[in-house]
C-alpha cells in the first residue's frame, strides 16, 4: 500500500473537530481512505451495509475492473490463463504468486495427487443423508468434517499446516464432490486415478463405474478444466469474505472453507448457475424463445421477485469476461457433442440478445455473469443441475485458501468484528409476567 500525497478531510457541519484521513494507493484500481482511526477520534462508525464502498483488506491475488470487464489472477488476464494454462498451474499461481515452471508443475501435481483419497471413514458421513439430499448440503458437512481427520494441519497460524491443508483441500474436493454425486445416484464411489490430470480424474470419479472402463472425452476434460480455471478466485466476493471472516477467529482451514461452501450455495451467489439453468428450463416450458418477452416483463415488474438469473453483478458493470469464455466453451462442447442446436443454448443466446437491447438491463448495466452459460456447459458434460454449485465450490476452494492464507500471513490481521447502527429499544426494565 502506497500512502497518497492527498488526504481526505472529514469535517462536521456542527463545528465538531475535523480530521484528516490518510489515502492509500494500490498498484491498480481505486484508492482507499483509511478510516481505522475514525471511531477512536470521532466516536462515529461508517455505515455501509453490503460493503458497496468498503475495502475489507489489501490483497495481491485477484483484480477486477468492473467497468472494463477485466479479471486478473496475480496480474495475468483470465483470457490468457484459460487459453494457455491448466487448473493446477492456476492453483500454483493463486497460492504462490506465480505460474510454475516445468519442474515446479511436476512437483505440485505430485503433491496434489498424493492427497486425492479421503479417509475411508468419510463415506459413513454420507449414509446419514437422504439419497435426495442437495449436494451442497452434503458438501457443507463433508468439508467441515475434514477437520476431524487432519489434526496435523489444523493450526492455521502454522505455515506448514496451512500449506498441507491447502494441498489436501485442493486434492480432495473432486473426490468429495463425486462422492456427493454417486451417493445421490445410489452408485458405488470411485477411487481417484492419480495418473490422470486433475480434470480427467474428476471426470473419472464422476462418470466411471467399477463394471467397465471409462473412456475420457478430451473436449469435455478440457471444458471441465476451463470451468475450474474460470471459477478459481474472484476478489472479495461474499463467500471469500465469509472465509476470511471465519478464518480470522483462528479456526482451522477446513472449517473456514466449509463456511465458504455454505455461503456460495445462495442463489444470489454461486447458486445462480443452478437457478439460471432452471430459469431457462422454465422459459422453455412456457414456450421457449417466443415467451422471452413475457418472462422479461415479469423480471421488470417491481412487484415480482423474478430476476434474470446469471445476469448482473456487484462489480461488473460490463460483460463478465468469464461469461464470454464460458459461451465459447459452450460452442466447443456442444459442437463436439453434435448438440449445436441445443434448445437451451439457443434460448440462452436469444435471451442474452434481447436483454442486452432492453433499457431496463442496459440502464442498470446488467450483463451476463459467469453463471449464465456455465450451467449449459455443465449440463452438456453430463453434470446434473443440483451439482453445479458444488463444482463451483470445488474450483473456488483454491481461491478461498489463497485469500485465507494471505490474511493469516499478514502480521497486521485481526479478528473481523464489524459494528452497527443500533436502532432498537433503549434500556427498559423487565416487568413481572402478570404485568406484561
Ligand atoms: C456470482 O461477487 C462476486 O464476485 C460473485 C461471483 C464470484 O465469482 O464470486 O462473480 C459469482 O455470484 C455471480 C452473480 C450470480 N448471481 C446472479 O446471477 C443472481 C442474479 N443477479 C442479482 O441477484 C444481482 O445482480 C447480484 C446479486 C449479482 C448483484 O446485486 P447488487 O450488486 O446488489 O445489485 P442490485 O441488486 O442493487 O441491483 C441493481 C438493480 C436493482 O434494480 P433497481 O432497484 O435499481 O430498480 O438491478 C436490478 C435490481 O433489481 N437487478 C436485476 C438483476 N440484478 C440486479 N434485475 C433483474 N435481474 C437481475 N439478475
């Protein structure tokens, strides 16, 4: 953080003493006004529900320019990473700050591969769930349960523990997600194949069965790997902020990541990919492309709670670069599968075109986000709709860990403890029940 020559001066119209607030500059993006001394000097809090104007931390990991529709992981544009790297290279970049060279990639891949299995006891947790349990309910439980097994990597303040917990979580998420899936299908769990790439191993875990050889489809493996890259990190979004706040109490990394899984599940956040595909299915049932106008009318109706799922973003006020890349992947995957006339994909592109010409969306700068097309790709790959957000959680685990470790590694970090504007009852006495 570089102190700016410019200061912010806070003055009060009632003549209370004014105060100068330092301003800090980042390497790119908006400056910040340091208000850490505000309460101590004025007895006043700032007020920013939803944190629309609040920077919770300084970070070197991911940068988003919402106006340009730009996303950088450690300075590398997402388009270049999606084109030239695979997910494990991206994990190395997010965790350690740079892309691996060949030797580093070999070593990192070997370390992750050595941790892909989960303790055999883990399977008994699943038996407690109904077979029709939502995969995110299962994942919230399983990820938290990891902290019951790995006592040699639960001390978040020990850098060695943080490192091994990071590798374990990245390695085991595909295994856990596939177990959540197989359990709902009544199929036996598959064991990881460590000779396969990360994405190919996930496809094996998901779609192989003990009775026959599973044949990999390279286009689908590449698409899965790209989906992981595009979802890996995204600055201080709701689930990442949850992981940081949870981890700031000193809890173990598995519990902090489980909190992130729980937050991501919400339809306003990671649950939007499942909601977006269900929305496309509903429009299809209404009559498809011809009914888009009627659906858009519902979205624009203030009295309806209908939203165009997969559209809009707190930061992007331009096209989400991930949505563009996801739409490209749609074309590749559907083409490779001979599904280029997939009705939902055609419906999604028609819906996007109509929305982007409608002033309601244009005036509010609502564009497709990462969740608008990701469901179509995942459905084409054979991923069931309820599992979409679990895949998002699998991919985002590396981002959550990188952000958590960055916070814990900062000697200045403190437990997060926001304050409030209290608007409730002033002090009053309890009356005996006969007088209430
Ligand atoms: C993710 O933060 C991240 O980085 C998240 C994420 C990541 O990688 O971690 O990018 C992943 O969560 C993507 C977003 C997925 N969610 C959805 O697609 C759900 C639909 N989108 C909305 O719920 C909404 O756009 C949010 C939650 C994403 C953003 O909400 P904001 O920033 O609080 O914006 P807002 O709700 O104040 O909306 C501003 C206006 C409102 O209308 P007015 O009150 O001005 O009349 O736009 C409207 C909203 O009603 N609006 C929408 C809309 N999104 C916003 N109207 C219709 N459909 C939508 N999708």
